[in-house]
C-alpha cells in the first residue's frame, strides 16, 4: 500500500522497519535505531531485526534512489579537506584483490591529499588482472614513485597524526591492511556497497551512498568541491573513469545522472575511452573459459542460470564475474550464479537484472555486495 502512494512525489515511497531485541530497554532502543540505519543503508523497503548476537534481514527488493542534490558531497569534501590539512600522512586502503574501482578511488584520494600538501600513500598488496594494467600506467610516473607501499612499510611510516581513508568496502574483514585499520584513530570511509552486517566502527567521517554507481563516481564528485584548481593527470582521470566503467558495465547498470556528470568531468581531463577499453581486454584463454562456463549452465526455476568451473583457477574472481555477466545476455534469464574453485575456497559471483536480490542470497554464504552484483 505504501509503495502505491502517488501524491505527485517524484521518489517512490519505501517502508523501512527496524526492531531491537534485548533484555535492556535502552539497548533495545539502540538496536532498533541501528536496524533502521541498516535498512536505509541497504536501499529501504525491508525489515531488519537486531538482537545481541546478529542482524536478520527480511524483504529488500528495491534499489536505492539516486539523490539529485550534491549537498552531501560538498559537505564531505570540506570535512575531508580539513582532516587532510591536519594530517601528516594520508594512507589510502581498499579491499583485498583490488579491482579498478578500489584502485581508481585510491588514486583520486591520493591526488587530493598531495594537493593539500600531505604525503599520500596507497597501501596495496594483491591486484586483479584488470587492475595490473592500470597499475602499470603509474609505474614510470615520477609523482607516484613512492606512493604504492606494502602494509609493513605503512606501519613504519605511521604516526599518531596519520589519516586512514578506506575506499570501496565497509567490511573490516575485506580490508587490505587490517593492522593499520586497528592502529589508526582518524578513519574516513567512502563506499557505495549496500550495507552488510560488519561495518567499520569509530570512523571520523563516513560517506556511504548505496545509490552511487561506484566509489570512483563519489571520489570524482568530492574532488570537484575539494579545490577549484585541482586537475587530474590523464592517467589519474583514466583510473577513475575505468572504475566507473567497470562497476556500471560500461554505463548500462546502476547508472544515474550523476554518473554521467562525473564521467564527463573526467573526459574533460583528457580520458581516452579507447585506452580504457583496452585495459579490460582479456587473453584468449580467459575468453575460452568463459564460453565453456556459459555453455555448461543449467537453468533453475525458468529464470536463474547456474554454472560451475571445476578446474583450479588463479583468477577465480574475474572468471566468475565475467561469466555471470555473460549469462544475463541469455533471453529469459533474470539472475545468474557462477561457482569456481580457488585453493580450498569456492568463489561465487551473482548477477541479476534487478528483479532478484543476489546480495541477500550470497550473504547467506558469507558474501555480500549489491542487489544486482554480489
């Protein structure tokens, strides 16, 4: 009934319910408030129950609505500028096996830190294959000679005045540098994933917008308010653009007006769209694997495609995600799941066209992500 409200409102109405369950009335109230925040961080239209042990989720079929106002981006930019001005070193860290969105966002934040006169360091260890090509574009760049550091080097450079910026994840278990996270007192979080059970606590500044297409889009918006004279180099702009292009599947999913505005800003900085496309070219072996996975797929309940790759796979994340994307091109398929072995673990990628929430499915198996990409 609430969803059908149409009083001239441009934004569809959603109903969110937060329930707190504890022996203590004050704690129950805190749990209920945390539950409603969790609801809204996952797109609304659901009920969340929190007790002393866990969150439980019910419903959740609607995507977050894009906000047209940029007030929040501007407020965050000003706050981040103040924090950077007070910090001696700014460490930027993304999630494990950094993808182009995590890498591009880190490069964007690093550029802002340097523009404010702080020392910027990107803490990075393992990269996805598509990110390795991006990384190589910075190898011979003088401005990035000492920027990419390991966690052990970052711990040596750390001082009480340091600022840690976490990009493209809000789950402490997925972070590349967990010791650094535990050590830092000043933490900034910038992320666009729908909120999961684990969320980094005690942040100084949080910019969490599930409606955004990518963290690179959010960082590009912040950059425009950070400093009027801030100019990205072509390599930096392409890193940010690549993150947006990857997370939107070349501007076809989760793409709002602000996504195109961010992309056009980067294009003015000299982005070569053909060069970005080359970054995502695959070798023939990967293409053949993907074709085999698609051909092995089975259709479940008329609309869900499920496939598995039985061979040991080093690039399991890439193989599963690309094959799951490919399966959505089959007519009548609304959701897809691809499983792949990697060491002693199984990697699963879920994709949907919006009418199935793959995040909820994969959360049951220890994963997470977005409603359409998990």
